[in-house]
C-alpha cells in the first residue's frame, strides 16, 4: 500500500501477494477475535504449503480449521490442539508438522519478532521436550532456554475498530495475540468491524498504531444468534 489511506475494498486486495510456502501469523484466541474473512480468502485462493502461527487451529469447519481440509497448512505453530479433530488426526498421521509452544512463549515470540529482537531467554519449558535442541543458560540460580522470535510474510488480525490510517482498537479477549501478531508481519492485514475517519479514535485508546498495519478491510463476519463457543461447559441443574 502507498500513502496513509490503507483501506481496501475486497478480500482479494487484502490478501494480494500471498504465495505458496509463506508464513502466516494469525491473531485470535480460540474462536474469539479471529480474522475469519481473511482466513476464508486464503482457503478460496488455495494457497498451499503454508506455515501458520496462531494460538490454535480453530475447530472443524471454522476458523483456521478450514485450511486443514484441503491440506493447505504444511506446518502449524500453536499452543494446543484444542477441539479440532482434523488437526489431531493430521498431527498423529504425520500429514501436518506441528510445533507445540507454551502459550506465553508464543505470544512473546510474536512480540519480540515485531520489536526486532531475534531471541530471548525464558524459564518456561526447561527440563521438558520443549527445551530439546535449544541453548540453556543459567541466570542466578535458575536455568533458561533460548527461544527464537517469530516473524511472518503476512500477519492477519481482527480488530473492533480502525481508522483509515490503520490505527486499531481491539475488544476484550481479542486483545490476546492480535496486538502481538500485528507487529510481526512483513505485510499486516486488519479485518475490522468498523472503519472511522482519522481523529475519531482517542489516541490513548489505540492498541496497534497504524505504522504496523498495511491494509484494512471492513470484515464480513458470520451472523449467528449465538456466538460460536469452542467447548461449551454448563452447570448441571440440581
């Protein structure tokens, strides 16, 4: 994109330049705050051999889970398998390469990548399979492992509101991973619920400054009476 106005009017424009073999970082937590329209566009494009970095891989038939159906994802970097039976099946069969990463470490990998920090030390995972093949160093009386940061060719995020310059505001649980993911892409695309004119968002309320955002699209989100819930747990009546 050239200039300050970063709004695009089609999903084709929003994901232009995505090619086979690229790395895509996707914001969201479970089914909350996911850029569902951008994910659907990737499926429509048929882009293959992708490395996808996200907290999890959606569920069967929704979210990032739809990219597993045509085996568009070669490698998944995530915190957990979640409620996705196809993800589990492809992992166990060896069709899908999976790198399970502690949730906080994954968030910091994105944040560090966006900040230009190539790696960092963390105590999380020491003495477990997470630490295998990684440098271990002692600080004080505790061991830490060296974790490389993450950057992607594309980052796709979902925001509540953005102005035409790309300044974004997230709501509630969508604050998980979206702000970090937004900084870590060479091209970052924000799918939003509302686009406003510059100046309408109070500067102190901006979560992701527009300098990190390359394209903004007004999203077409699923319309449901009830929001999708990854795993519904209810209290039994006495």
